[in-house]
C-alpha cells in the first residue's frame, strides 16, 4: 500500500502503542481548519447536547470517540479499502459551540461548516446530539440545496417543535426540509421504532414523500433489499449520510440518550454502510454517543467502527473524483 | 386519538419532561387499590426476592422499572395500538410484602390479587422474583382454576422443592400445577436453556403434558411457528402470561439473578408478545429484573418495553370486551 | 412522638418496605401545588441542567434523590429533631422546566416559586444545576429583597457572564446581587477551592462585601468558628441556604459536574447545617447532584441526608413560628 | 520469622502471584471442619442475607472478601504482629445455610459454630448480614453465656421485631440479650448514627445498660478515649467482637445494604481494633459487605483489612494462651 | 445418571448454595498436579497477560471465570451430555507464571503442560492472553507434533513479530507453525474481522495453507457449513481447539483487550463447539477474558458456558476412548 | 496576569468548552520533543505497566489523566501561583515504550529523558507503574547523581528482586540507590502502610539511611512537622519528587493496582506538595493511576490536581532561576 502523502497516515501501533499518545481521531494529524488546505476528508467533533430532550451527555461524545478510535487500523478487511491511502485525512478538532445556547451554537457550527465546504473538504462529523445535523447542513448545503439523505436512526427526527415552539434534537430534519436543505423525496430513513407520541412525525414524512422504513419492515426485507431501495431513492445526486447511534440495538450501543430496544445489529449496520459506496456523498455524521451512559466506551467503539465504514465511503469518493 | 378518560392518560413529555416528576409506571396516575373502582388495567409492583436461590435484588425491580418506564410514549408503532386510549390504566403501587418471610409475603400477595380480581381489574405485574407468580395465581385464579399459561423463560420453574422441602423461585409452576391453578396441558414454555441439574423438571413437565420448547427448537422453528403452536395450546380459554426477563439474552438483559447465555433477542420477544393479541388473557407479569446487577437500567428498559407490549395485549382485550 | 397531622407522615418501613412503593421525597405524600394549602414545608425538584458549563446530568438529580430518600427515617439522632412531627411536609413534585431553554425555564421556575411563597410554604428544593437558585430567589424574594445567604459550595458562582454574555450555573449569585435579591454583606460562602481562571469572582465578591471562606481557611478555623461567623454575618434577617453538593469531597459525592478535590467531609457538613438552627431561613436548596456521574446513588444518598438536615432547620423554624 | 507450622502459612506472592490461584481467605489452606483438629483460628464465611430489610446481596460477601483477601501479606506494619506465625490459621470454608429460610439457616449456622467451639477453634467470620451474629453466638456461647461484646456499627441492631414479629438483621443483639447470650452491661456499641424510626432501640439499650456511643460522641472523645472505655466495659471476661462494615463511612465502604453517611474512617477503625489486643476475645465477625452494591471490590478490600486486624487480635490471644 | 467416581462430581447447589464456598472451576475438587494421577480432564488457569499489546487484565481471567463457573450445573440440555459423569474432572489450579517476564512464564507454562501430558490428562485451559497457547502447545505437543487446530477468534494471531522482534499475544500461531507445533494445512480460523494493519497475517496464513474464514464469509455460509468444512480440514488427526473470547460480539463479551465489533453471537458459538464432538481433541483453551473491562462478570459467564461446551467435547472423547 | 509567552497558555474554557477538543495535558500545546527548545516544563506521559506485580492497567493512565486535566484552570487559589504564567509549559506527548518488554522500555524511557535533560526541560511525568521512575532517573540524573528524593507512597519500593531476580514496580528505588542515582540519606518516604511480606524493604531502607515515615507516624506528627523534616532531609541539593497515587486513601483514589486502606487524604497531599516550594526540584512524577480500576475518572481527577500542585512547585523554581 502506498499512501498519497505519508504525513496524513495514522501513527502506527508498532511505533507508539495504541493506548499511548494524545488521542486524535484514528491517530490522524490534528490540523487547524485554517491550515487545512490540503486536507480532503476532515474528521470533526461537534460536542453539543443542549438540544437534548431526554438524557444529556453527548457533548462528551467526540472525546470518547477519539479515545476509542486509536484502536482503528488501516485496512477494512471486508472491502479491502484502505481509506488513509486513498485520501488525505486529518482531525480538524472540535467545532466551536456555546454549551448554554442552541442559537449561538447553531451559528458557530454553520459557520464552521461553511469554511469546511469552501475548502473542498468532505466532513465526517461526530456528535453531539442530532440537532447538530441541522447547522451542519446549513453550512454544507446552504443555498446550493436541497440534497438527498440516507438516515439511519431509531427516530425520524421529523417531530414538530418542542415545548410549543423550540428546536430540539427531535426536529432537525423537519426544519431542514422546511428550509430547503433536504429534498424529502430523496430522503430515506431506516430503523425507525419505539413508542410514538402521536405519529405526527410519520404523517409529516409521508406527506412530504420521505421513505420511512420501520424496523419491522427492515427485518422483513433484509439489508440488501433495503439498501438497494435506499440507493435508488437518493440516486446519483448529492447525498448526506446521517447515522444516529441509537439505530443500533441498545445491547451494543447503550450509551445514548433515547435508546429504543429491538434495534439494528452492528454487523447489519456495517453491511448497510458498505452499500453506500458509489453514491455522491457530500458528508456524513455519527451522532448521539453519550459517554456518561456508557463509561465502558463500548458504545463509542461501535461508533468509531461505523465512522471508519463511513470514512471508507468518503475516501472511495475522493478516489473516484481524482 | 381520543381517550376513554383523559384522567387516565400518562403525563405528556411536552408538559413535564420525561426525566422529571415522581416516577409512576408509564407516568400513569397512582391510584390506591381501594380507590380503583374505575381502573381496567392495573400496573402493580411486587417487590419480593426472598425466594431467590442465587443472586438476589429483584425486590428493587419495580422501582427501576418505574424509573425507566417514564420514557414510554403512547403508540405502539408496530401494531398502531394505543393502549392508554383503549383502557383506563393506572399504577396501583406496590403489593404488600414482608421481606423476611416467604410465607407471610405469599399471603399478602394472594390477598392483594384477590381484591384486584374482585374489582375486575386486569393486572400487569412487575416482579420480584418468579416465586411471586404463584401467589398472584392463587389470588387471581383461586377456585375458578385451572387456567392456561404462555410462559417465556430460560427456566421451566417446575423444579422439585428446594433444600429438601422449601419453595423457591424455581418451583412456582410445579406448585401451581399441583394446586390446580394451572392446567398443564394448556401450558407452553418457550426459551428453556442452560445447564440442568438432572432434568427432573423436564420429566415433571413432560409427565403432566406441558409443552416445553428449548431454545434450540425455538431457533429451528422460528418465532411465527412457535407462537402459532403456543396459541393453539392455550386456545380460547383463560390464559395467564408470565415473562421472565432471563428469557432474553444476557447481553440485552444482564440485570437478573440466574442469567443463561444464548437467549431470545428482544426483537423476537416483541414479535412473540404481539402474537398473543386475541387470547383471553387474564393477567401478565414481567419478573426477575434485578437492578443491583444492572445499575445502568438497560435491563429495566427492555423490561418496560416488554411490559408495554403486554399492556397492548391486555388493552386490546379490554377493547374487545367492551 | 405525636404528629401535627398523621396524613403528612412518611409511609413507615414496617408497613411498606423502604425499597417498595412509588418514590416520593422521604416517602411523603405527593401534593400538587394547587392543593397545597395546608403544607408548611414543600420538597420540590427542579430538574434543569441546561445552564451547565461542563458535565451535564443534574436534570436527573431530583429523581435519584427521591429514590434514595426512601431510606430516610423520622428522627435526627444527633439533634433529636423529628421534622415530620413539627411541620406538615409534602412532596410538591417537580417544578416545570423547558429542557432546551434557559430563559423559558427561568420564567417557569420563578413563577412556581412565587406561588410557593404566596401559599406561605417554606421550600426545600433539589436541583438541577446551580443556575436554578437564581429563578428560585426571583420567585421567593422578588421585590421584598434583598435577603442574606449561607452558601456552601466549592465555587463562588459569582463569575462574570459566560461565553461573552450568557448566564450559566456559574453566574447565579452575581446576578442575584446585581438584581437586588441578595444583600452581599449578608452573604457568606464556605468551602471555595479548586483552580481559578483569573480570580475575577473573588474580586467581585470582595468588592461587594461577600465573606468568602476558602477551604484552607475553613480547615484552619474549624467548623464551629466558621459557623459562628456565618451566623453572625446573616444575623436574624431573612436568610436563604444554598448547598452545592460539590462542596463535599468527591470521594463522598462524585456525582456532580464540576468536582473539586480536597473538599468538606460529610460529617463536617452535617455539623455545619445543624448550626443553622435558629436562623430566619426562608428556604433552602441542595443542587448539582448528577446521577449519570454516580449511578451507584452514593452521591444522592449524601444529598438526601443533607436535605434531611436542612429540613430539620426549616421544621424547627416552623415550630418556633407556631 | 518462624512459623509454628509452615503448612498453615499463606501461599507466598513470589511463588504464585497474588492474582492467581483458587482464592481462599488470605491464601490459607482450605480445611474441612471435620479435619480441622489442629486449627487454632478458623476463617469462616456465612453467606446468608435473607434477614435483610433493605438492600440484599451480602450472601455474596464471603466470596468477594476471599477474592480481595489474596492481597493480604504476612506482617501488620503498625503493630509488627505476624498472625500466621503466631497461630495455625485455616480457611474452614462457608458455613451451611438455606437461602430461602431464616429459621433453617439459623439452625445450620448454630450447629456449625457448636462444632467450631467444640474443637477449640477461634472463629473469624465473614457475613452475610448481621442476623448471622445471633446463631453464631448461639453456637459459640450456648449455655456458657453470657459474654461481653465490642460492637462497631452504624446501627444498634437492638430493634424490636420486624413486621410484627419477625427476626431481621436489625434484631440480633436484642434477641441475644433476651436469650442470655450477651451481658448487656458488658456490651459497648460504637459509631451509631443515621436517622431513627422512634429511638426504641436506644431505649432498650439504655434500659439494659448497654453503652451506646453515637458518632458525634465518638468524634468528640476521640479513638483513644472511646477504646479505653470500651476495654473497661468488657473487662477481662469473655468477649465477642462484631464489626458491621456500615460503621465505616460510605465513601470507603459503599458496598453494604444500609449505608449511613458521616461514618468512621478506616484508619480510625484500624486503630480501634488494635486497641482490642489483650482482651479475652472468643471470636469476631465482619459482616454486611454486599458485593452487588460495590462491584469494584473496594468495600471488600476495606473489609479484609479489618479482618486482618481482627485476626491479629485473635492470634495474639492464641500466643498468650500457649 | 451414575458418575464414574462421585468424588469428582461438583458440589451440588442443594447442599451448598451456588454463591457459597471457595470457588473452584465448576465446583470441582481442587487437585494439585502432583496428586492428579486419576484425573482425566484438568481445568487449568493460566493467569498471564504480559504479552498483551493493547488493554491488559487477562491475568485476572481465571479467577473471574472460576467465580462465575459455580453457576454451571451438570447436564448440557442441548446435547444431554453430562460431562462430569463421563470423565473424572478436577480443577488443577493455576499454572505457574512470572508476571514480569514473558520468557520465564513461557518456560513455566510449557513445563507444566509437559507434566499434564505425561499424566495423560486432557487440559481445558482458561487464559490469560492468547500468547499462552504457544507454551501450552509446546508442552502438549512437543516433539510429537504437528497437530491440527480449530481456532475461533476475531484475529488470526499470525502477525509478524511485535516492535521489531518480540513475541506478543498476536504472534503465537505464526510461531507455532514455524516451530512445527501446528500443521498449517490442518488449521482453520473462524470469525476473523476488524481493521487490519497491512494484511500481512493473511498473507502468511494463505502462504502456509491455513483456512481463514472472515466473519462475512461465516455469515454467508452459516454455522453448519462452516463447521462441516472445519471438521473436514482437521480430519481425524490430533487437534487442538483454541477459543478467543473476542470472537464473540462485544455486546456479549465486552471484557477483553482487543474487542472487534460485529462478532459471532453466543448461541452460534455454542452450536459451533457442539459440532466438534467426535474429533480427536487433545486439549482446548478459552482465552482473553479481561475482568477489569467487565466487572459485571457477564463476559466470564459467557466464557465459562463456552468452557462447559468444550468440556463436553473433551468428556465425550474420554468416553469414546474408554 | 501576564504570560511569558501566550503561545504556551492553555486553551481557555470560554473559547472552547472544557469538554471539547483533543485532550492534551491541561490543554497545553502539544510539542514534539525535537521542537521543544523553548519549553521550560514538559508534561510527559509514560504509558508502561509491564513491571506490575498485581493489577495492571497503568499503561492507560496518561490518557485518562489528560482527559481529566482539561478541567484544570490557571490559578492555584491556595497559593495564588499561576504556573502557566511563570514558565513555558507544553505537553511533550508520551515517551516511547515497548509494552511487551521491560528492558526495551527502560532503554527507550531513559533515552527520552536524557534528551529532556539535555534541552534543559523540567519534566513532570505521568505514569505508568512505578518502575518508570527508575529509567526516568537514569535519564535525568545519569552520571551527575546522586540526587535526593521526596517520595510519597504507600509502599517503599525498596523491595528485593521479584521472582528471584527480576525488576518490578516494587524495586525501582532499591535499584536507584544501588546504581548511585539516589543518595539514600537524602531520601524521605511518607505514607508507608499495609501488610508486609517480611519487612525486608524496611531493613534495606534503614540500613542505607532512608527516612521512612509510616502512616501512623505521619498522623501522629501532622503534615507540617513531617514536611519540615522532609525539607530538612533533602536540603538544598537537587531533588526528585515521586508521588504514587496509592499514597492516597483508596476512597479517593481507587484506580490503582495495589491500593492500601487508611491512606493520606487529598487535602493533606495538597498541603504536603505546597511545602515543597523552594526546593531544588529537578523533576517530578505522579504514577500508578490505573483507569481500568476506576472508569469514573475520579482517581485521575485527584491525580491531575496533584500534578497541578507539582507543576506549581516546578514553575516557581523556573521563576526563581530566571
């Protein structure tokens, strides 16, 4: 394997053991956004959880994900993709936020991703609660929109405003559709489940043409059929990928704020993401890892493995566009 | 959705966030048994574990189940059943017990359930160790018996007396058969597994006509075939449902006293309970959640989701009988 | 011992074991604020943590405190005070909050405490993060102010605005002084420690006449001398008591968002609160218990014991004013 | 250092690392009671918790104590006592119990200790809940009684019958006084604290002449004065020592069923036990370690260190009587 | 059921409850190797982890496995094999190791297993890290080699020397092939997955004829086809079985040093081992259980259940050779 | 406050919240040793635990310490020292080690510290197990030796070779004395306690003139007297400071491999280190934090606070030498 630029390769475990060193994402070089001109894929933390309706803690997600990510090596054994050899990857640090203000944080996040976009960097983001996908899309899509989305989650996040008028981590994609950032007919949601308040999110999604695949339908169809349909829905237009860790069964990912039992298993999720290779992905996120609810780091370990799969999708896109 | 009586609806999360408030079962109104004349389905805790042979702690089960149950919302997305709109449900509090006496507790529990029965309330009980199903059946069935039972568990609980003559949480259904509370030919047990002392429980079950489905047979037949057979076995006579959380794989439900590896997955259990809709269910329990062995509450979260599925079965029965 | 009104006594452990039952504060009767005309002391949860700058989770505090509080019995063995026999106490439930808005929550909290005050109820509040003391004081003091305060904490909470203009859980008492709710010359802070950003809070406090007792001075003077001075500072005017659990050494109270090592020991804190008996206390709070950072409940157990000591202070005041 | 009999020395850590091997108490030779003719001090587990009124789990205490005890070495650095060189010590295994019957267990335990006594073995017991001290005393004292007792505990365990007539882990010493096993005038209790139901235990104790030292008096007098008084109270008659781990502050010993904040610190407890050297101790126990409430083993580590101090007291007595 | 020799049966739970007693493997009699002339199957701990490249702690594995193993009973309900009735089994204690020296430990371990072999005992070993399989094979195979191996693991452990020339827990089977202990053409590896450094282990394996079954191929083929192929590969020659707990999905076995997500489920692993019955197995190990990364014991509980399945394979071989 | 060089100040919490960002020690700039010409104090991790005799895990110490260290601010409120304003401090990353070889690691560590010394950087090191102090001293003292040492620890680490000839984390200072790196007459050890194998370490220390202060003598003398003596012993010659976290009471620092109950309290340790100001300190370390035994991070939080106190001592020395 020959890397594009050895400077962007992770520190090998044979030089510094994997438990050692200051933990950046996947042991990549930390690069400030201002110095990131050469970076093709940027791994970014968005440590924000002030839009959380239930159990908080995802502000601590990026750090725990970085910690566990140091166990990630170079080659995806299932696909043989070696992402760090296909694209110049770097850890761009954490996006600025204001922990006591959703509005102020939304502006800071959107501004950061505008710069990411301006530099031509493909972002792979780590939340934070799911609200962060909204300002990310604002920065990344902006006036170019709308884009399509493959959305893997236990919840649709198409809920109406919270507490009579507020945004929350349950509303981002309703807002993104309303703001013209997402084309609802090119949005597919997979893994929805759990008890519902009143099915109003489903009504909104169906009214706008979002394809919503409940977990029971997912099990009935199987991974391959579901992903074939997902690829058909988003087609070859620009597509965002958003993966909420609560899509995964709580036995494998307990560290999240709104777990729902009976979820997708990790090996299924790996297979799902691998089938996104070839799409015109403009960025991806992995959100809702909440370390206080899983101090063992097991949830984050699942999370960074899924981030690695997403990275392979992004790196393959860089390869194709080279 | 229109409720039968708004007074019996859970407190909405948009009025009081789900982490707030004194935690009753599913945020239902706490009602003392004496005042429960209008209640159709009663959620009841039975905090007793003095019959436990191995690891104790299920006395703390009802409280942890209540805590986690506040994340349950209104509609079952898989079946579209909205149980609180079908039947007047309430939290009847915890049944009286004496923590240092199995005999005294058995009397108190049976007495409580006699009253529940007398008031025409369908009970959904939360253990406690599995011994409590015996006094519950004594109170609920009494001289009317015997009834059928769908029993999902890792263990048959048909074991001979413990320590040379004592009841335990391994003996309730042998005793219930001996006492004429259960009709063994209308009893089906699903999910049995783990190492056995001497197979004497299986011998007892087979001798009395109990249908015992080991986990290997369960996997070979699949959920649909197993549940079709279960429905055929209990038929349209009165039927009790007893769900021991240790039926579930320990990765999803570690907080229990006698875990057995290689268990039923939660999504399978959800599908199983949904296939009980239509039976003449006279009550149900979810037992053996032991919080000290899972302080995270993940086991209880599985438990209350299964209780919600059981509640849908009971609520649908109320609907049909209206 | 004879109670004023048996209806306001906790449920005895000999009737329902302490691990059983729906957990209200100290097993007291839950009473809605609208029905609380006869209540003299109200125990109130304030499940809000959206002003937290560091580790969140105190929104879950009231529930865990209620859970552990069921182990509290009737008599303070050190002082022989039996608070439930001196005053009619009740659990008034959780104060309304909006988890995604500090401003909206501040209004809701202040409004709730205006009613508490209007009904002549002495409030004993359980946080939530320390920001909640500000709206509590707004409701409780209002235009009558200012009042004095005994403030036991690792931090002064007199910090300047956060992130260039925002309130946080580090600013409530600076704001309360600015708003005329607190008389800084009648405020004493005990237990301050930890690293400081720039000592600007100390400068503010000293400039306004707040007596700030660092932990080193506390250890040099001893509990008795410190509390004698504290009593002298607040004198016989109306006085609020605010106890931040992070005043306690983290070995005894790890479950909090901003722990500082080298803190006050619990037996010292118990002795400190007992020396507040006789003051004109208008209310008290115990804040910053964060269950996700101590799933064992040990921190909450410390917290409810300190709440019990505060309750004795309040109950003795009711007794004196009878 | 020369041992009386090398066969009774613990396995050295330089031969088999301390984390290795089947864990007996302090790495001593396991000896069945029938073969224990040469044993002078027997370490015995009593894994019983069915008399527990609150949080169970102490049935798992002996095993966790054995696990942690393998870190204990040979010499007490404070006193220079090397107990294994003074007396033949062995692990006599766990006393027989019946987990579902207090009565049956009480008989089995008393019978076991009768044999221990008959063989002239000094027992150092590890609970189990505090109820076990009653059958231990029945077996050990029997008709020879009464004996004196140094009792270090947060609770007096002199409470009246539980639930209207039952024994519990709160009643053993009231019963032991009633049965003539303990001479109340030669009983001293140290460390009492926490909230009380109605002070009836104190009334009983005072009426019978038990010296009860509350934690506040303990702090005022200091360890030396308290222990001088304790020695004077029990004098040179036969004396039992009972140490409830909940005497220790919960920060140091959280793993117990009824923790009370503001407790004795471990270094104080060590000093206290060292001052028992020279008394006519007939046996000792360390009870109420509940592993499910401290999976880290930290509580058990405190427990076995206190057991080692107790062992030094017993071994010194063997030395003196040789 | 009639045992060959009652002296080699586990202590029944009806005589001493399962949580009681000094915990030997499966409650079998502890027998020193020197006294093990009559033993047919020896359960042995190898508490060594100094070859671990990532997270340590497996030195504590044997003790935690012993602790949990006391919940194992007598009969395998799936196969009806009762291993303790087929062969004389005993706990041979822990193999000697030197925790600070890989070389010294390798010698001690090899020496121990030479004696095990000399006595004709079939060993069932519990690690320790996977390096221990190398000295076990040296002792067990020695100059008789090479043998075949069924190897279930997330990693091939065929990696090149670590840190430029050192052995580690990632190198044992490369070394075993180089030393002529294993016949690579009779080695099958199942469950391989996770990110790879450079695929050099796969290159080595393929070059030597090792059959390597990645997890994706495992899922595509299914348990039955995979095991049929495995049996064909090892044939009827002497065969070792090595089971690394990290083969199991981390949700079911988090307590290990190098977890890889998307693993084999326990019920699949049970079925896999059952299909080894009939092979000429010369010994087996279960390695890499690391208690510090799963204090709950859930991983060890999985581990001992798999050890029980392996024991059934070994016992059946003893039966056949009788 | 004015910094010497703003580039060496920690990232403020008002710019990036403390839970955000890639965690370097105290949020200082990461600087590679080769680029560290301007650095005056270097914070260095030494992630090595292969010399551990008991419970491993300290290899993970530096990372957890870095994680928690992001909560450290700028000013020591007790002494008003602002270390980052007195000296240019940086995070020099982790020292190279080989996890499977003590010898190889010792060489790498010594080589790294030779360079640190050559650049005139004062090192503040974070272990790792206590063995690392030996190669640190080899690098830092070398042929210039011997130096004095203030050693705060539960253990003397003067033990004879382990397992008949090996170094371990119990032998470093015996070796350092033998190698002429330490002047035993200028070595003071404080806090020694726990059971002893045979007192041979004490014999060695006393024979060489080391002043060994057991915990009982420490308590009898008090912090001030002990530290006055310590300062007198080391005098004004070059002095190393080594702080083993197991000196602290296990209730405050459970996350360590060989805890000993009855230890120094953190507030005492803070006061002790503050009394080292003015000594000719050539470096300091804080060792034996083992994250797997305290996943909460509480131990590491104590550790980094003590590191901050040590940093103040070092920074004050830089100030004086300017």
